């Protein structure tokens, strides 16, 4: 079976007034269905560019992006995208916000409405349907943003530093909630983060990128001996620290190069 995502030898430069900025250099990796993969790398190395390629928002100069074996731009696989800012609209209630994607795509059906209702119930937002975003905590807003993305039933989730606007305590709680939801809903996900602990706690595999133009420095499969894996339980696994040191060292080797 084809992997759900395959990047083959991707090269890309941005062209600006100042000249050419090489962003990605010969990037190849795959993601299997149901896998949770984290991409880590220094700021400005090209992580968001990789997500934009997968979402089909930009095209590579060289190489190919395949979703279930088909070029990303021809694929009818629905890719959900979650960003650092939650982009909830203050003039809409929580319910109207989480239904927005379905409305825009004219996909509102009684079944889909019931599913979104259930997601809100399951993830602690059932009592807040008529509330405006400003009345919700940062963590509730991120959960709402994820539910709005899940409402469209994406086969693949792209998460671009979704927790970086939150304070440390909230960030731990929200990454635990979001990681648990994504696993329970059996989604395939690619998370961009510059937080090594977050990557290890959430992912099945961590891909380390070099400073820009990004190349792949190393891929590290994460195997933790915890009985039920959640981001929070992962942090207390005996192997956690070893992975942290390994990845930290890889990132620093690159900085010194
Ligand atoms: P990251 O998400 O890892 O911080 P990005 O993918 O956003 O990095 O950017 C990679 C590099 O490409 C950076 O040097 C950035 O300044 C540059 N870049 C990103 N988008 C554009 C653009 N639209 N035009 C020109 N340069 C860009
Ligand atoms: Mg970025």
C-alpha cells in the first residue's frame, strides 16, 4: 500500500527583491496512515514551507509531493490545517465557528452536525456552544479550532506550531488534549514544532531538519515504554530523556556546522 504522504527529493527556493532564498534542499520522507510525525528544526529553516507544499498551496521546483500516490494538487484527499493562531471569529458563537468550514463547503448535514456536537461534548466544550470566543480560555479555543478542522473529516492533519502562542502550563495541557484527541480519532498528523519535548511526547517519529535551506538531518522513531500513550504519560517514560538528549545534540551539531 502507498504511504498516505510521500515527499520525493523536494527542492524549493523563494524569489524576492533581494534575490533567491533557497528554502528546501532534497527533502524526502514518508508518512504512513495513522502515524503521528513531528518535524523539528531551527526557526526559519523551512518547516512551514513543507506544510504549505503538502496542503498544495505552493508547488516545488523539483521533486514531488504525493498523497496516496497521487500528486498533491490532483489528490482529492482532504488535508486539514491548524495554525498557531486559532482564527476563531468573535462575531460568531463557538458553535457557529466550529460549523464554519462545513458551511463554506456546503456540507452541513444532520449527521455531520451530530458528529460535531459529539466532538464538542467529548472534549469538554458541550456547554459552551453559544459562547463567544473571547469568553473561552486559550486551551478551549485551541480545542475548538481542532474540532472545526476535524468537522471536515480530514484524512491528514497539518499542525503548524499550534501551541506556541500559549503559556507553558496551558501549552502542556492543550498539547495533551490535542494529542489525545488526534490519537483517539485515529488521524494521521504532521506536527511542526521547535519544542523537542513536545515532539517526543506527541510523535511516533521525529524528523530533524537542518538550518535553512532545510535538509533532513535525521529521523528518530520514538518508542516509549508506557502502557497507555498520551503526551502527558510519554513525558514520564524512562526513555524520554535519552531521546531528548539525542535530538538536542543533533540540532546543535547542525548549528555548529
Ligand atoms: P519555518 O517555518 O521553519 O520558520 P519557513 O518555511 O516559514 O520557516 O521559511 C523558510 C525560509 O524561507 C525563511 O528564510 C523565510 O524567510 C523564507 N520565506 C518563507 N516564505 C517566504 C516568501 N513567501 N517569500 C520569500 N521568502 C520566504
Ligand atoms: Mg513556520
